[in-house]
C-alpha cells in the first residue's frame, strides 16, 4: 500500500488539479475566440449591407459604429491610465519598502523601474487620445 502515502496523494491531487485548470482555461479561451469571431462576422455582414443601402438608416448605423469606436478608444485610454497609476504606485511602494528594509543601500532604486513603466503607460494614454483625433 505504498500508493496511499500522503506525499503520493498530494502529488496526485495537484496533478489532477493542474490538468483540470489548464483544460478549463483552454476551453474558456476557445469559446471566447469563437464569440469574437462571430461578432466580427456579423459586424462585417452589417457593413456590407450598409454599403449597399442608402438613406437615413445607413447614416444612423454608421454613426452607431463611430460611437462604438469612440467608446473602445475611451476604454483603452482609461485602462492605460489605471494601469499606469497602479504600476507607478507599486514602484513608489517598492522604493519606500526597500529604503526602510535595507537602509542607505542603493537597492531602493530598483523601485524606479516599475515607477517609470507606470509613467510611460500613463503618458501613452495621452498619445492614444491624440491619435484618436487624427483618425
């Protein structure tokens, strides 16, 4: 009965858990990709029909598509700003933590890396905003 030792059971439990987790992740990503594919197909089909149609209905549908693009751009800007602020806060916190933990050593400067990455993310949100106005 060597198989029923606690070490073996933990290994079996973790192995089954890992297989189940990665199976679930692969199925979720596959179904998400299929949904995005369907949405793109229907959107392209609608654009084909709009290109063939004329009149006020076509204009209002085009305005709807433009509004969707504006919403997507605004969400992208918002995500970049939040990501930049959070990453900058992590960098600042890391600098304070390392300075308090290690004292006068220059190790606390490692916190500059996430701080500068966060600043770059935040600044890129304004570049996205500027590029949206050009398109």
